[in-house]
């Protein structure tokens, strides 16, 4: 998969960044579960960043497949595309990937530029969890690419709870007369 993506124009630095997000812990210097880019499967099972090695590899392939659906994403050869289908559940369609909460289309050139030229410890692209309270949470069906803003809005709510909270917020603006919709 890595070789095919390199040939398709994905930089090694971008691929390494995705591998790190999928397989290693974040840096945590305080609190009960301090880590520094440890392999997730080497952590204790009660650590929130724990995942089995198999799940990490499946998450890795899933993230690569989702990336191939970003706007202006590279196209995979048939063999690798068939592998991706197994992990994302459908044929990848470039330009179709949306943040699960904000519904923004994610842009591959922006993603790749940030992976290559980004600031250490900062990223506009995050791994989001449909249910951040799931234990373990780093499993294939619970992860997706998100924008930073999306993760900040969701916090520790499930995706469904955060969507509901957004709708309730908008409804309050309508109740106050702060927002009106006028057909064109």
C-alpha cells in the first residue's frame, strides 16, 4: 500500500504521519497515562490510547483509504483500491469525503502540505472518534479524519450527541429571532 501511494505522489512524510497517528500514542506529559509516541499495543489495557496491534493496522489502512476520498486525492491502482474497499466499506471516490460532524469536504493538497510543512505539535487534521468514551476507542469503526474545529466542537460527546447539541444551539438562535432564513 505504501509503495503504491508513493508512486501515486503521496510524500513519505505524509505516509509516516498517518502511520504515527494510527499506531502510536499522542504525547502526554501529565496525568495518569503519560506517553511519548509509544506503540499503542504496548500500553496497559486501561490506557485510553490502548489498541491492539491488529486494530492499529486496520485503522492505518482505513485512514489511508479515507484520505484517498479527500478532494484532489491521488488515485490508487486497482489492487490497492481493492484493499481499501475492505477497510472503508466502499469504492473510494475522490472528493466525496466529509468531516463527520461539520460535513466539510477535506482537501488532500491542504492535508499533504500540512504533513510536509506543518508546525510541530499542531495539526488542522485530527483523528476523530464517533464515540470518544468507547473502551477501547481506537478501533476501525470508531475513527475518521476530522478537522481540528470538529474535534473541538465534539469534545467528549458522541457524534450523535454533538450533532444534536448543534441543532439545539441553532434552534435557540431562531427562537430569539437572531437568525432568519429568506428564500432567494
